[in-house]
C-alpha cells in the first residue's frame, strides 16, 4: 500500500499568508485547503496530521483564544493532531474548550490528569487508524519542561519521562499495528534523543522546533521529518507498506504554499469571518527602520527584534535596571515590519505571550555564565540566543562552548566564547564577585527557562508590576519614532564560519 501523509506543525495562529523577502506571499489556511483537496483527489490512502502549537502567536489568539484556528482545522478535516506546549497557554479552561471543539483526536502520551480534573481524558495517548487493511498507530509525546506551562497546569499534571512513556507504548503498539508513527512535540533534540534510546518507531513527524528539515534525517535508520512554523510550507511524504516488511519512506518534500494554490473559497470565507471580528487596529507608534523578526535573523546574532524589546525594557524600568535581556524564543512574528506605523496588531504578533518581566540582581561572574549560555549554540539559529541592552559584548563562536549536564541544571564546562564586554564604556572584569548589576528580563527566562538557570540564583528577584506588552506600548508612545536596527552591541567574530 502507498500511504500519503500531509503534515503541518507550529502554525501558531497564522491564518493568512506571510510575506517573503521578495514580497511574495506564502501559506495561509485557504491555500492549505486547496493543496489538501488536490492531494485527496489524487490519493485514496491519505492522512492529514499536525504536530501541535495550533493557535498561539498572532492577533487571532489574543482575540479568540484558538477558536478560529480549531474551526479551520475542523474544516480541513485533520485526522490527528499532537498537543503542543503553546496550546496550553490560555490555561486549563481554555484548553478544555478547544479540545471539546476539535473534531479530530488530539494526542499526548506522557502527560495526564487525575480523575475528576477538567482535563482528565481530554486527550488520548495514541490512536490506531485502519487504512486499506493496514493498521497505522500514531502516538505523541510533549516536551516536558514544566516552566513552559501555566501554574494551574503544572500543579495538577502527572508527567511520565518521555523515553519511559515511549517504551511502554511501543511494546504494546508493535503487536497491534503495522506502522508506528510518532507525531512529536518534543523538539529536535528530544526527537533525536528518543530515536537513539528506543527502537520500533517507523517515522517521526516533528514539531516544537520551528526550522524545517529539507530532507529526512535518519537516526539509527528511522526518518525524522519536519515542516516549518507559520504554515508557509506543507510536508508531504509517501510511505510504502508491504506485508511483513518495515515501512519504507519513498518520497518526502516540503511544498511551498505559494500562488500556485488558489484560495479555497469556503476556507477563505472562514478566515475573513474571523478577520472582521478582530478589534480595531490602532497605531501605537512609529519605527524609523524596519523591524526584522524573522527566525533566521534573530536567533544567531544581534537583531532589530531583540534590540527593540531590550531597549524598551531598559527605558521603562529606568534606574531599576542597568541591563536588559531577552531570549529570542519570546519574540515572534517571523516577518519584517516596515518602517512607519506600528500597530496593536503588529505588537500582538511580535510579542504574543502573556509575559510579565522580572527584575533581579546578579554578580559579574553570574553575568559571564548568562552570556556564555546565550552564545553556546552559535553558529546555529536558536530561540535561546540572548539579546541585550546596556552592554557591548564580543563573542568568538570558534572557542569552547559552555556545556551543561542534560539531566541536571549544572555547568560542566564554563565556556570561553565571550571574550570581553563593556558597560557604560568601561571594560568589565567578570571575576569581580562584588560587582553587581540590576537586570530586567522576560518572565520565562527570569524563572530559569531556556537554560538560564543561573538567574534562579540571583538576588532580590521580583516580578514587575507591568506586562511586557504594556511596557512596549509605553516605549513606542514616549520614545518614538524608534530605531531598532543593530548598532554593534553584539559583535560575533568569524560569524561566517
């Protein structure tokens, strides 16, 4: 049997098209619907899957809390979806409402809630689909970094380590199914770790990591595939399933949803219905230069996206902060906002999270650890890359990277990539433990997230009394027009390597 699988991941509320660098438009549910319809007309054995993070990330999320996105996924007749960490951002009650709205099964095998809880039995650990007599088992595992989840979710959820959960499922499913697919929201490193630790999985369709895999990555012989965040591309693969043989991946490609795919009228009508319900657009301030929030520019060096946020925090908090930090996973949009008016709709895409900054004090040695953490994945583009204000730093990505224990929050190798730093025009002595700095940072990072666990050891830790979004609005209103363009505060040596 030839089985066609279409897959998406991390759409993050992007209902309409996204512009590319040359002005062309990609993605959107209306084009996605046309592509899916064409594939269904051409192939009788087909599965439509999504690897999670359906709705959080745009103005539609702020206005409708995922209702628009689930209506569209129902309309496209998704077969199965994985639960993503950002699908939980609205809290327990909102998640329960969205799962009840969904007309497709949502999977998660390593997290569950006790009987009587609103989310008890709200999702399934796995499902088996029978297609032309072939039994296809699909299960899903969700990233288990608890800082990613709201407090009420953390307080009640029961978590099984994902490798342990996978081993338990696989031993059962191998006896019940001919094909075993992991529809994952672990992220790239988790997907690779799982395939290195367990056997029996035939295919992994990844999510959580936003960058696509242009070709299947084979890990101990098992293919790992992944599309892109935002829905500009759609993954398409062909599995050949023969009796008594391991399924074989015959074809895999990422299909750009460009203007070769006309908008499906009924889907476009749903998108337009929700667009008309959006709150009115209001100008918050002006930009002198473009605000580039694309993933490829903000996760591996100084960026306009990072400068805008950290400059705003430093300005807002005044003498409460000497320095401001943000890890780039906090900032979204994945587009270039042109110079000119910047609106409430733009802000809800650039910074979609309910994020309250944190204030604290750190020492110079702790600052060095934090800067090394921000530089350790270079030259790769990652959400944990650190943007800053109040410092000028020089980084050499060819030198020893910081290494941490993957199982415990401790540093194994300190790292030597941060060569020097200047604060208010003077060189910093990172060894001076008596030198303290007041810092402002995004809330997730401030709680030790994204690998910045050193911040949990800071002094005088407190939550700000304003949301990050409100601080950004204040900055636009009081310091505009804003020029967020890179100014040399982060210098990366040999960054072409």
